């Protein structure tokens, strides 16, 4: 395996990890919002 291909693959995995982290953060944010709304509605 040539060095440039290895470097490209490493960059790809890094980009995928970063985008996955962002996606995860967004999902957690929506989950938090849903739970928060659910609790405020049930309290009222």
C-alpha cells in the first residue's frame, strides 16, 4: 500500500469520525429537546 493512499484513508476516517460526532451531537440535542418538552408538558 503506498503512503499517499494510507494518508488519504486516514483523512477519510478522520472526516467520517468528525461528521459522526456532529451527527451524534445533533441527535443528542433533539433527544434532550424531546425529553425536556415531554417533562414540561407532563408537569403542566
